[in-house]
């Protein structure tokens, strides 16, 4: 019986993935942190499944995740985008750690941006 439940759950999750919107549609969140020529890009979007995470949070405008400062920028369409500048590699790693563990976002490391 557990096997049947597992199979049905797998089928429903696969079919749900085909209906997931892209990463820049309404409801997406992108937070980027920069240190020198390195970027952490943290999103509520799983590139493997094509689905957005529904259970996630973002830091408030007053928060300093990892000790990084938020850039003052204009909003981008209906998406949630914030960029941060970090003063050290340690703060940069703390930023990514906080995004993953506290806010349930996925972070990617990009070098030579």
C-alpha cells in the first residue's frame, strides 16, 4: 500500500511540475550578493523541476543578511529583485547561508561576473 501511495505522489508531483511558471514571472524572488568578482544568486525557483518554492521568505529592507548592504535600486516589474554588496568573503558566505537556511532559497555561485 505504501508503494502505491509513493507512486501516486510521484505522478502528481511530475504533472504539477509541467504547470510551473518561469523564474521571472510574478511571484519569483531573486536576491544577489556581490563580493569582488563573485556573485551569489539566490532564488525561490528550482531549475531542475521548473517550479517555484511557495514556502520561502525574504529579508526586510532593514535587514543586513550576512552583514551585506542592500543597494538602492528601483523595483523591476512585478518580480522581487534585490542586490547586496558584501565587504568580505566571510559576509558573502554568511549571506548565502542565511538565504538557504533561514529563507528557504536556492543559491548559485557565479565567479568572474
